[in-house]
């Protein structure tokens, strides 16, 4: 059973040296567990935080253990009532080909949609978009919703959900190709390339009525620029701050008093702490994806051994769409 372990904590930017590939025996399962052959591994920005030995909402990834990670796969053996060989499941199988997992930690997947979508638009990133937008953003028809990392797994869903609720959706993404995809494929009203210079002037033109909801994925200078366009009583779901994850360097936010003058509400959230909304979110996301009203894009890289390099790329925008590793 091929696995990838974390063997050292990065000082500064993460490098492939922090990871090691090993071959281990296929695990024995005990009562209540199932054995899963993982088909796809999800690579996600939150993993960068787990590499640090720092106070956060979750414990650090232990050294010399299999890297955590979301997976979809097929049950190959079961000692858990309710799951049997052949069932398709999503869970936290980690960076490995086969995993023994507690049966009650797995969600059995419905037929109809491709397996990989349950790690993206109809999985944790999609649910993140739904929970942040619906429970903190509270968009109303006619309002303007802006989202950063708009070509990504979370951001792409945010804008499409906003459109489905009758809002104007404006994305921010890195590069003309990603911006073209966000408007032409995902149907946003506008998308701004933050690498093209003078973001504020272009944002002003794209948000003539100001901004009612800003769904934050990246933080830093983009946050500092976008909040200048906030309307009174704007809502800001703070989902991510990826611009500083790898370097640790924090951009000084100069315009923060706007939160006061616009009486804006800004709230961070962690998707795994809102289990009460998952069923509603997954139902709507599944329906919208099946109906073609939520579109998504995946970057699928074959081979577990590619995971460290692809993970590093994800932190710096090398991915275009949901980053996955195909394991079989
Ligand atoms: P994405 O698919 O959006 O991939 C990450 C993207 O971040 C890159 O492609 C890149 O896009 C962008 N990026 C990287 N560095 C910068 C930078 N310095 N400035 C601007 N953009 C940058 O990842 P996800 O959709 O999975 O995650 C998006 C965000 O949501 C992350 O911050 C993540 O931590 C957060 N998240 C939070 C959750 C929660 O519970 N709060 C749960 C899941 C995700 P580009 O090429 O456009 O720059």
C-alpha cells in the first residue's frame, strides 16, 4: 500500500523534502471499519496549515504519519453494517492507495454523478461555498456578490450560487485564461485579473452599485482593495486567506476602518463545524450540477507520487479548477 508521510515541518515555503513515499502492508480492518480502495485524492489549501505546529482550529498533521486528505473510492471489504464491497464512498482516506476507515465516518455516494465531483462541487469545497454564502453572505436578488479565487473549487461555486439567487456575480482570478473561463463557462457577469494592475479602477467599473457580499478566499492586498467598494451593511464571509499560507507573510490591511464606516459584518467560518447545513447544501449542489446549472473544472494528475508537487503548485495558482490526484 503506497503512502505519503509528512517527515518534516517546512520552515517558510513548503518543499517536496517534507514528504516521503513509503510502501506499507494493506491494513487489517477491525469491527466497525471498512477497507477502501481510493480512486481520487483531493488536494486542498487547508493542508498547508496542518504542516505547521501552530495554534489553529485543528491539530497539526503528526510527523511520520500518512498525510490527511479527502478521498473518494470503492469499498473492498467491510466489517461495518450499512456498507458493503462495491459501495462508492467519500471520506478522509489520506494520501494513500488503500485505507482502513471507520464505517460511520464515511458517506455512501448516490449513483449518477462521476466519483470525482464528490471532492469538488458536490463535496467539501462546494459545501464551503454554500455555507459561507448562504449563512453569512445572505445574498438577496439584485445584490452584487464578489468572490476571490473565482476560478477555483470554492470560488466557482460561490458565483454560480449567487447567480442562481438573482445576484450580480463578479470574480477575481489570476490571469486572462482563468477570467475568460469564469465569465464564459461559469456565467459570472465579470471577472477581474488581479495580476493585470490597477484592480481598484477595474473593480469600480465592474461593481457600479458597490458590493453587498464579498466572499473572501485569498486575503492580503486583494482584501484591502475590495473592501473599498463595500456598501453599507455588506457581509464578508471569510473563508480563506491563501495569499499568506505558504510564506506566512501578512499584508498590512490599511482600509480596515471601512468595516466600521460601512457597518459591515465580517465572519470567519470552518465548513466542518457546520454539519447541520451539509445535507441541504449537498442536495442543492447535487441538483444544480446534475441540471448543468453549476459547472466545474478539474485538474486531474495521475499518480500518488505527484501529490507533493501538485500540492505546492495549488498554493501558488498552478491549478486551474479543483486539484485532484488520480490513484488508480
Ligand atoms: P482553489 O481551487 O481556489 O485553489 C487555490 C487558488 O488560490 C489558486 O489556484 C490561486 O488562484 C489562488 N491563489 C493562490 N495564491 C494567491 C494569492 N497570493 N493571491 C490571490 N490568489 C491566490 O482552492 P479552494 O477552492 O480549495 O480553496 C479556496 C480558499 O478557500 C482557500 O483559501 C481555502 O483555504 C479556503 N477554504 C476554506 C474552507 C473553510 O472551511 N473555511 C474550506 C475549504 C477551502 P489564482 O490563479 O486565481 O491566483
